[in-house]
């Protein structure tokens, strides 16, 4: 093949291969019914955060239940899946908190229960017995939980200070430009 034609074939091959690399399975930690509940909460940030807390509590209970079972390959696989789902859901909640923070949504009402919940989840995660099959997923879940706890605490402090100065914006879903 001539160099130009060879180059063109290589570029075409890369263009066709690129979408295949991006088709990695995206983890979906929520059921369709839970996704619908999140959608129905719409733009009410406090309601959405409360739903995330509820769904994370359910995952934490499942993880806790799996920790007491006899070790087996099936248990290890299921525990790893649950830990990965739990981590993905905590990360999703963290992303939502970032959005609410940027738009100055008053979510102080949801932050107190979130702080309590993150401590509860971290207790469950730290109590898990070591399992080499799910060691990485376990470590990532703890790190994600710690990040979320820190984010919630920092956001609570920021919001307390912000809404002290901007009393007229308290209780709003977003700060409107003036």
C-alpha cells in the first residue's frame, strides 16, 4: 500500500474503533422505579437528596446483610456489585450537591440528615470483614463515603454562612440573578 492510503486506512480504523472503547457499561445503581421517583422530585433539591439518602440506606442494609453470610464466590461477587453500586450512587449524590451548591439552592434541611447518614454508611462499610475479592470496591466505597461526608459538612457550613447574609434567598431552589 502507498503511504497515503495506509494512513487513510489507519485513520478510518481508529475512527471506527473509538466508539467501541466508549461503550463501557455505565453502572446504574437505581431501579427504574427509583429513577422515576428522582425525576418526580423534579427541581426540589431537598426532596431529591432525601430520596438519595433513602436509596443509599437500602444499599447499606443489603451490604450489611451480605457481610453476615458465609463466604462464597457468589457472596463475594454480589458484595462487590453492591459496593460498586453504593459508590456510584454516593458519587451521583455528590454531583447533585455540586450542582445545588453552584446555583445556591437552599438544601440545609437535607444536609443534616445526610451528615448523619454518611456516618451510618461509613460504620457499615468499616465493619465489613476483609474479602480479597471485593477489596478494591470496599476501599473505593469508603473513600467515596468519606468524600461525601466531607462535602456535606463543608456545604452545610457554606450554606449557613451564605444564607445568613442572603436572608431573602432562604428556601429557594436556586438563586435568581438580580
